[in-house]
DNA sequence: GTTTCATATGAATATGAATTCATATTCATC
DNA sequence: GATGAATATGAATTCATATTCATATGAAAC
């Protein structure tokens, strides 16, 4: 957690630092990201950086926390509160749409999360031995779908939770390949959902 | 490409170096992998390393090439030669099975490829602007399936190729999480294929 | 207007590799 | 077994950063 000195900073300066950090961590995995670049881009001296944070990891963890909170509030906002109104596939659609919208509005945050996920050691250090958050999330969702009788009972939900989480990342990957994909084009997400629905749905 | 000195080495020594490299690159992404560790584990002096290779990247690229060749020969072996006998879904099954078998027999090679895929810059340096090899592979396969009339025509094959490639990685991810997964247990792969087949198949 | 305290600074230092290089050793050839 | 070319060696160097530290600044307190 950053030191008090950081939180005492005028908001404008704090923002500059966070923005600089996002830029660097969005383009470099943790170990390659440079504190010097962050400090320079934020317009603070190297010494100041260590006035505000214990070390590079301190800032990084804080950033991850900010991102996680932001994303959670996204998903929670329109999804969870509708949980009892929507059927399973509608909920699933909402989850993917939330992710998609989040990606559109915060394009620089996604690569940060992806890179963390690829550094198992660091991931474990931050989240402990917790199961991957997003897998856990999909597992819950699938259990709800099973209870509703929407899902083919032949499926092992633990396996499928991981598959769905993986597909969510594929979706993000599409979006990240900047330029090539028109973010207003819902085709990708529709295709993916069509595929998933056919794949999971209980046969009559 | 390694220098002649490397290829002149007695096979035993060459193997020791490659094995040491596999160990290091399987547990560390390129930029974190240490030449010192590789040299030490192979039982050669640091200087010798630079007698054999231009630099760290030289060895790395060579290793990637070895792995790609090995994997290609795997997939080609029983898949491509049966292309005209099998229907699309059978072929797809063979592809996943090949990947699965390869993973079983070469567990240390998989993380190396995964980590490369996550380092877009390095990936581009090695493969140029080529589309991801495995996406291209699945695209071809899907086009074959479409020609056969096996696939729901509503799908955009480019999108689905990427989805399938992504799922292939999920599968590998399962396998890598060592210990937890019994490699003789075909359940994961069966579940995944069942899901994919339902998802893609043309409705009557 | 002097003292005090928190904060800011960037040059100096520490670190952890990659790479080089001067020297030692091996090996084939005569 | 003498010779030189190829190969092996690991200590020294370089390099790119992270981190520390001694000093400066500035604002509030008296």
C-alpha cells in the first residue's frame, strides 16, 4: 500500500502518477516496467517516487487493486442486481457485455490484467493461492445455470468455468488488437455468445 | 542460429545445453531467463556460451524452432494424412488429441510456447507479421468443415478460428497446472470437444 | 524572522544480469 | 613431442535499472 505521503498529495499530482503508471504497466510486464519512466512521465523526481511508495511492487499492487475495484463495480452494476430476473443465458450475455463495455471504456487497463495473469508467480503473490478470480466467477454463474436447468447436465462445471473464462480472454484479445477491430461492431461478441449458447444448452 | 562451434559439440554436451535451456525457459519468460543459470546447469563456462551462441536470443530462437518442428511433426503425423478420410469433427478431435498427447509427452515444452505467445513483441520478432500460426491452422480446418457442410453457416470463421485457438490454450493451461490433473483422464478433452461440437454444428 | 517539520530532489550507490576478453587448455597434424 | 588453430574458461566489464541518501525547499508554528 502506498505511503501516506502519496495520499496526501494534491489529487492532480496523484492522478499524473497513476496515469504514468498505467501507461508503463500497460505496455510492459511488471519486471520490464521502469520506475524511471513512470517518474519522468509523471514529472516527479526519482526520490519522490520512493517518498510515495515502498518500491515498484507497492505501486503495482495498488494499481491492480484499483483496476479490480473498477471492473468489479462494472460487472456488479447491471448484472448482479438483475440476477433473479434474468435467465442464465441472459446473465451470461450481460457478463460478456460488461466485459466488452469495460474494455471499450478502459482500453489501457486490459493489458495490465492480462500480463499479470501470465506471471503466475506474481499473481500468486498478489492473490495468494486463490483460484483465478474470473474462473470462480464463471463457476458460480454456471451453478446458477445448472440449478435453472438451462445447462446440459453432462458438463463438468469446473472445467467449463475455465473454458468460459478463457473465452472471455479471447474476447479481450480481439479488442486489444487495436485498430483492426471496430469496437462498435458487436459481431464478435454475438458470434461468441451464439457459439457458447449452442454449446452449453440442454438438449430437448 | 547457433554458431558452428555449437553444432560441432559432442551430442551429449549439446543435449545438456538444450536441456538446461528448456528448464530455464520453461520456468521464466525470455527476459527473465538467465544465461548464467543455463550455463551453470549445463556445466559449461559463461564464455563457452558465447562461443556457441551469438547471445541469449540466439539460443532462444533456436529452441523455439526445435519445439515448433517437433510439434508440427506431431500434428502432421496422424492428422493431415487422414484429412480426406475423416469428417470435420473427427479431424478437430484429432487435432486436440494431438495437442494433448504432445503435452503429455513434452510437458516442459508447453510453457515455453505459451510465454512466447504472451510476449507480442518477441513473437513478432520471431515470426514477423505472420498471423498467429495456430489461428491460421484452425482457420484452414474450419474452412474445410464449412465446405463439408458440417458447420453452422452463421459463423464468421475468422472469429471462430481465434476462439478455437484460444480454447486450445485453455486446454494446455489445464494440463500445465501439474499434479492436479490426471493426464490419463480424458474427461477435460471430451468435455471441451462436446461443447465445441454442439456449439459449431449446423442445425437441422 | 527564525525554527521545525514534512516533502522534494537528483546525484550517488547497489544490484543483477549480459557480454567481453585475456589467458589456459585441448587436439589434430607434422 | 612441437606447433598452431580451435575451443574453453571465468573473472572483469558494461549496462540498465532499482533504490538510497544527503541536501534543498517551503510552508506552518511560534
